[in-house]
C-alpha cells in the first residue's frame, strides 16, 4: 500500500518500515539559490523564505522539508541592548555572530533572556513562526514540515563564545549548567509557540556538543539531561494541550560514533548523522535502543555534502545514496538526507539525484 509522505516519515522516524525509504531536506540557504534570491532576502522576509522552500519542494520532491534554519532568527533577539552580541549578515551565507551575550560566567546569573511570547521582545523569532506557518500552508499534506532550531548546547556555546564555554565546562560548571538551563527554557517555550501554530515535527541542529569538541563524559553531564528535558517537554505539551503526537529528531555534526548510544537516549524519536559516521555502525548501535515512546529510534543521514553533493556528479550522488540505503535501511527506521547542510552552490542535478535515488533504490522489500 502506498503511504502518504507523513505516514512514511513517521514510520521511519520511529523505527518502522514504511512502503519505501523516505527522504528529508537539509537545504537551508541553498533554497535561496533555487529561488534565485539572496540568502539575506530569505532571512529578512519570512514569506520569501516560504516561497524559496516551496520552490525547493517543487524541484526536488522530498518527503520532508526542514524549515529555514537561520542564525538571525535564532539569535537576533538576544543582541539588542546587551552591548555585546551582534550579527554580520552576508548576502550569500549564514549570519555570523560577533561578540558575546555572556561575557563572563557570572553574567549567566544576572542577565535575562528574551521572552519568546513577546513579539516586541522577540520579533525575529516571530519571523520564524510566520515562516513555518506559511510554509505548512504552502506545502499542505504533500510533505512533512520540520521546524528547525539551533540546539540548546550550541546556543549556549555561541552566546558565551565557544572557547569560553568549553573552558566553563571545566572551570565554571555551575555557570555552564545555568546557561544550559536558560537556553533549554527559551527553546522549549519557542517550541510550545510553534506547536500552538500547528507544527508537529522538530529538528534540533546541534553542531557544538560533538565528540570533536567535547568528551562523552561532558556530553552526559552538560548536554544529555537538557536534551531529554527539551524533547520531553515539547512532547508532553502537545499531548496535554492538543491530544496530538509531537515528533522530534536530533542532529549533531561531526564523527559522533562514541556518543551514538547517548544520542539515542536523548528522548528524540530519531537521530540525524553527519557523513563522518558509518551508517552500518550506527545501525548496529541503535538497533537495540527503544525510544521514550516505546518505539525504535530512527536514523537519518548521511550523504556526503562536499565530495558528493557539491563537487561530485549525479552518478556519484546516486551511488552514495544507494550505499547509504544498503547500510542502514534494512528493516526500516531510515530516512535519507544530507549529512549536514546542502552547500549553497551545490548543483541542482546533484541534489535532485539524491532524492531520485532514494525512490529508485529504497522500495521495500529492498533488492540490493
């Protein structure tokens, strides 16, 4: 029986076997190139962002779209009046954060975070809300729309400054925990607002608690309990207020083979993996893990972004996608996606090849 895109994504995200392997987009600012607009135009106008992502759906036809993931919308409301945090806004790249919101460890105990519920206090976050709302209206039931937000550990890292926050984990752990508590509280409230506006799928993008930056021990202390709190809180809110299921996925950049077990215990339904993780190893580690809702933990990933999608050919991308399906799709629980953000100038033919190959080789029962 042919499934809808939603049925396909839900089944695979929660560890089951759908009618075929589904696909999800990590398009971000590549969407601007598809729509022939500047990246800065996408982030400065929520409706331009929605038009760009709708154009991506029409070109590539993934089963799921990640809504625009923009540092301006995630961080811009933290800057005004702090005398520290500013953003640099290039036309053809992600914004860069300049300065620090927390200049010293003790600032975590004396500063206040922007109120997500106040459109005056958090106008850029509400631009994000408008984008997701209009994107869900535009896409309808043709594909799943995930809200995408920078992860809570990564937010603390960037608001404090990467070097200082890494030092705080060792030298000022109480302040580091306070920063994590603040970012978790803010993002959970943002998720509740998204849920109120109809969103039921969430992708948390966490570049900073990677094994390439912190140890598994520090992940267990400073990341895992807060990730669990965030995913549990959003799921419980959707269930209690609307009687509906809320689905979430956790992406962490880099080679995180050493924390695959912890990622699977973060109380997200699925985990999204960088291209540096071997999918066969991930499948072996995760197959015995049961999610917080009693289902198996799904895996998403992890087509190479540079050598395949940016610099490769459609044939190279097709082979990479076929190999990912061979390694991880048996028995279900797998969603094809790029290992991280699709490069802004990636050739359209290469990106399309990933989605086309998913349909070509991902039909169950798998034959190769």
